[in-house]
C-alpha cells in the first residue's frame, strides 16, 4: 500500500510515518524542505502546490498539517485544495482532525468548542478545523476524519491501545478523555490499512 503524508515532519505526522513504516507500508513524505523528510521517498511541495498528478498513484493521502496562530485560517482553503485535486481520483484522504468539533450531546446540536469553559486560545483553531470537516462532508471524495480525545498528549506514552468512538466526545471510566500522539498514530494506520470508516468522522481515546 502506497501512502503519502503531508506534514510528515510534524509531531503527529512523523509518528504516523514511523507507525506506517513499521507495518510495511510504502511511505512518501510531502514536505517543504527535503532536509526535513523522515523518509527516503519524498516530494517537496507546499500543500497549495500539490497537483492531481502528484498524488494520483497513492492509495492514501494523510493530511497531518498543523496551522497555528495567524495561520489557522489556512485549514479550510488547504482542505478545499486537497478536495479539488482528489475529486477525480481513487486516492483516499485521511485527516488528523481536532477534538473541538466533537459533539457533546446525542442530538449533535452542540460541539465541544462551543462550550463556555472551552479555552479561548484554542477556539479559533477548533472552529476552522470544524469548518474543514463540513467541506469534507459536502465533497465527493473518499475521506476519513479522525478526531483525538479532548486531551491530546504529544509526549504521552505508546500503549498500543485505544478506544474507537464516533461523532461524540467520550470518556473512560474515570471521566477522562485522553490519547497520546503515538496511540493516535496507531489508530490512523489501522484505518489506512482496514478502511472501515470511509466518508466518516471517527474519534479515538484511551
């Protein structure tokens, strides 16, 4: 299986690359600087310079881009660009999503980021990532959007375990919603290989 990872040198992207390689997948990094590629195979591209011919031979394209601070407004247009170049392709798009767009009620009327106690510093990012999810839902491409738990720990351990959930924020028996970057990467690669949740948003926690 041929997989390309956009943002392969980022904190989550690099772990997805590592996990995919450990499973024997053929991985190509899409990076803006060849010196930062974690794999021998790479494409030097900004997301907006990616074209259909660049990605058409991959089975899966993983979007692990991170936009922060003043760049959060790039989430929607970057997603729209990926949708455009994949619209006539068989390549699946898997997205490293956010927790803020998870629903907190069973009628799916309120999202986590809309809560009064949600951190103001993170709200713009969560809102833009949620808008990008809407664009995916409206598209014709084959996508999967994976949201982490509310607490997404970059330095957390790799336990090799996770609980798969759906559109709603879920908690463990102690009332915690947590996952490490490393275990999120396991869930991502499981979905790459098994393709059980096509055109769906799923979520993962411990």
